[in-house]
C-alpha cells in the first residue's frame, strides 16, 4: 500500500540534515536534492545530477525516491527512500 508524504519545509529540512549527517557527507556546503517518483533509477536518469555536480563543483548529491533501501548509486550520488523522511 502506497503512502503519501506531506512534510512541511522546516520538518523536511531538519530530517534531511539529520540523514545527511548520518551518511557522513562532510564539508558539503550545498547539497543538490532530486526527487523521483519511481523505485529504480537508470544511469541515464543520473546524468543530469552528475552534470549539475560537475558544473557547480559540488562533491555530493542526494536522490529521494520510492525505493526501500538507502545506498550510494554512484561515488557522488546517494539514494534515500522517501519513507526515511
């Protein structure tokens, strides 16, 4: 059964900050966050985030989706399930 998540911005921000700290993403002054509705992510879908990271000289990005596991999709992009929020 799917759930709809409605988080107010302050709560969402605090939750993401907490999760990022737990992922040990250090010295990240800016953290791009992309939200995808699907469960699986293809390499093609990650290309825009990778380009954004390169263009803005950023070390990491966070992708939030409907998957059930949190893990690193690439060396610089971490996946976070929406249910973790």
